[in-house]
C-alpha cells in the first residue's frame, strides 16, 4: 500500500471578470481566487497549476486582447507561485512534477518560477500553442509555458506515479486538452476540477459558461466529475469564491 500524499491549497492572487464568462446569461462581475495545489508524494513534490505570471502584478499588457476582459490582482514580488510556495515552506526549485490542467494564462502563467519540474500536459492541449488564431487572441501564450521544461505529453487519463494516488483525468471542453486531477489522501479523495467546472453552481445546475472550446464535451466532462462526486470524492472547483472562503476558514477537508 503506497503512502498517501498530502495536499495543500494555496492562493496566488485574485481576478475579476464578467460572471457571464462563468455562467452564461448572468449579469455583473465575479472576483475569485487563482489557486494552486501542492501534493507531497514520496516520489516527488507535485504542483498542480502555477497561477499568474509575476509580471501581471505591475503590467497586464502580456494578456493581449484578454487585457480588457480580466483584471488580475497580484501582489508585486510576493503573490506569484514562487514566493507563495516559499511562504508555505516549499522550494520552487524542488518541485519535480508540474501537472497543468490547461495552458491558459491563470493556470500556466507562473511556470517561469518553477524551473526544474517535469510538465505533464495533455497532447491536445499542448497543440494549442501552435494554433495561430488562439495565440494571436491571447488564449494561449507560448511565452508563458514553452520554456524548455522536460515535457510528458499524455493522451487520456494518466496515473502519475503508477500507484493510483495521483491521477490526471482528461476532462475536455473548456479547452481541447483540459485535465482534472484526482488525489487520494489519508483524509479522502479530492478532485481538482480546474476550469472544467468553475463553480459548484456549474456542477449542480449544469450551467455552462458563455464560451468554451466545445460546450458538448465540457458538459460530458462535468457529468464525469459528478460521477467522481457520487463515488465519494470531494470536488475542488476551479474558481469558486464561496468554496475558497470555506477552505480559508476551515482548511481543506473532505466535503468542503
């Protein structure tokens, strides 16, 4: 029986954007955390996503056309992934495995501060960096994530260490190669949903955002996550302010 990993939920700033981008037809804005997750495993230190590029603390021009749609709030010099890990007692240079749910700027932007990790990403997702239209609009930015890291491209579900404790689950729709991450811990099973499922309301009401790569696939992926929940997993939604407030207040625990 493998020793089960420990999971730590950390915040790398916040963003504000239109609520319609999360729940189609809803009015107003929403402000939400940009989370990362550290998984302590016997075979390496694992990081899930990297948050925002540190430059966004003072200059948002690297967002291109997305600059008008998203307002990041990142503390200069202390809010990005590197300093956040250090403040929590982890050395960014010691991260051995980086699991990217997808390559959008608020999930892969901080890779510059994680120099030595082997990156696991879905093949369909990495292919987006070669899509000139996507890159021109700012959906993907090779300058964020094509930095020379050793890369493990996978197709479909992937057991990171071969022991069932950390598994990438392919959950496409938000992007072509989106993946979520299932983590077996001593306290129970967690699934880090990434942007497959932004909010609890997304799951409960099957209320999709106003845009996605493939809405039909995203709905199927959301239903897959519902199945994970039905099997006893606690889902950690991509950017749910209410759930994050509970995590801050009570810590990360099953049923949060």
